[in-house]
C-alpha cells in the first residue's frame, strides 16, 4: 500500500538537505486501526549550534533530547500552551537537527483526521475544507493524534513512517525565510511546494 522509506541514510543527512527532499513524500501514522496519510507540502529546517531558532542551539535538555538522536525518529514538542508540533530528526547522533513539518495535503483517512481535529476544536461546525485541515503544525498534530507520547518514536516501524509517492513526483518548490521565529531569521530554510493550496500562511 505504501512505499515506506526504510533507508537510514535518507534521514542521517543534514536538515537543510532533507527538508526539500521531504516535499511530496507521505507522512503516515496508524490511528484507530486506520492509516492516516498526508503529502508533505511545507517544511522548515532547524540546524543545531549555528541556528538560534533551534531548540538544540544551547545544547541537550530533557525537552529536546529526541533532537539529538540519530536521524529517523520524530521530535514532538508543545508550544504556546496550545498545540504540539512534529519534526523529523535528521543527521548523526549528537548533532541536534530536525525538520519541522509545517503543512500537508490530506491523502487518506481524511474523515478520521476531521474527527480528530473536531475533538480539539471550539468551532460549531466540522472542518470540511481539506485545504484547512493540515495547513499548520498544530493542526497536523491534532489531525494525526500526535502528542508527547509520540516523542522519540522511530520512523522505521509499521505504525509511523515516511513513504514515497507512487510514482514519485518531481517537485518544484520555493525557498523562503522561516516564519513564526524571532532569531536567525536570515536563513532561508523554509521550503514549500510551488503553487500549492495546501500550505500555511
């Protein structure tokens, strides 16, 4: 069903190289015996000691420990007292790099994604516009039912993984400054699929 990426070398490269390569790939998670999948449309790279916006800039802590694992796990953190964000850990063990998944295009399990979003929503009506279902890191975690219990989990299992589209697509993308940060804003480490309707602000 899914062409899972199980090559360790895909994830052990640096975050700036992997961030655009993730565009067009599938993020897949099993929830309630159903596979939820989205096409990754927007990413941001965060790169350790040279990047003041990265959680790993000042070194390893209890909170950011997953970032310092070898590439191929996810790093989940809670932000603004409101939502979780999911990142793909990259590079070698001890480096502290990751790629934030900012936005996706829903592909499968959309009804369950909508139900999961509805659980956390204060809206009177469910989300029926697919373009607004996964267009932000907090929305992604709600839709995929991701929280701190998923922090550090491997991407090489059967319940959580990155997959290739079949057939693989040649993705055109834009590269811009990252958003929602106040430090290291000069780095153009945000990557998004060109002309996609499924990206964040």
